[in-house]
C-alpha cells in the first residue's frame, strides 16, 4: 500500500492515508450528491490527521451515525466517517496531493435507498 497526503483548500487540515485504491465510490445520498463526492474507503487505522484537527467541524443528519467533517475555514469536505461502517472513512480523493483517478474503477453506491 502507498501513503498519500491530503489537505483541505486552506491547508489547515492535513492528513495521510494508506491505500492501494481497489475502487472509488460515488454515492447518491442527499449529502454526497450535493458534494459531488468521489471517495475511497479507508480503515481508521490507515488514516492519520496530521494537523488542523481543531479546524474540523462535523455535520450529522438522519441517524447521526455518519460524521461529515468539513474545514471551518475553507468549507472543504476532506473525509467522513461512514454510517454502515463507522470504523471506516470515506475520503474525498480530490483532496489528495497529485492523485490521478486514472483507470481505477468507480462504483456507484446506493445511499438514497438506505433508510
Ligand atoms: Zn480549510
């Protein structure tokens, strides 16, 4: 697995993930569709917040299980804790340095259909 660094737009929030990008996901739930999010799923042990934890704030809705993080300075969504698997993060791949989605398969997940 490789290590990738990521950040929000204002650079307050910096993080690092380890992944080999088995797939990327999109989601049609009410929040992901508004964010137009393209994500990779990473276990919490493979995800490290390097700086800016104090700049992160969370938004929750519906069951309040998923934690949607965003930077309170620039408003960018870098990652969220998933509702169906709370020990996993969905990471916004467009926040990763030098990331190229290339030929990684993209799977559309059904968020709208989850009650
Ligand atoms: Zn920021």
